[in-house]
């Protein structure tokens, strides 16, 4: 090698050896992580803060149970909104659909309703509505809200005869409060 300064060969060889050792120690070009089972992380990688974005298993949280309670001597939802029955309903099947359900929205749930303070759990039930939703019943009566009630404890729909029959708040015993 003409023109190479004395000792240059040695320094170049030393530098290459150091670079090779560094690459081997840091794992550059290593397939270790790829050989691990899907979703597994290398413990040494975690120790140094590396995260390959392994998805965490998703946990489905159960829907919170709809709770019915007694408030002011009437049935109410968890927020204290008054619940009504409609005299036109025959048994647990709701007859209030379409235009009727606009001012008198049915109380619906995704699962079994829970009995809160003052409510008898054995009187709570559900019934499939015409639209496929699950309506809540109490003592065999489908339950409804009144759109004219704006705050907890209001019972502005009491005694209304909208849609051909009377609407009444429901007592904790399951009877109409007239």
C-alpha cells in the first residue's frame, strides 16, 4: 500500500473492529425481536424503554346497569326524572310508538335494570318494543318519561290524556299515582 502513512492500517483495522463490536453489542441487524412470538417484547428492550406498540388486550366494560329508584314517592331514574305508566298499555307490551313516543319517550335499557332505593327488584322487568329496543317495565307496566319534565322530581305529565288514555306517575308499589 503505497502512500499509506505508517500505522494507518492499524488504526483503520482498530476502528473497524470497534465498529463491529458496537454493532454486535447493540443488536443492530439482529432478528431477535422478529423471532419472538407475536405480541412479545424483549425484556432487555423494555428495560431500556423501547416499546414496539404491542396492542394491549381490549377489555369490554360491562354497560352500567340502568337503576330505578323511588324519589318523592314516585319511581324515577338514577337522575331523579319521574317515570310514568300509560293506561292504554295492556300488560308489559308497550302500545306507545311513533308519534306517541315523541312526548312520551320509553325507558329503555341494554340489559337487566337494577333496583335502587325503595324499588322492589322482583317488580322490575323488560319487554321487547316494536322498534327492537328493550323497554323497562315495573309491575307489568312499561315505563316512560314525559318530555315536559325538565328537572328531577317534576311530574308535569300527571293526569295527561295524550294519545287517548291517561298518563300517571308510578308508585314504588307499581300502582298509578292519580
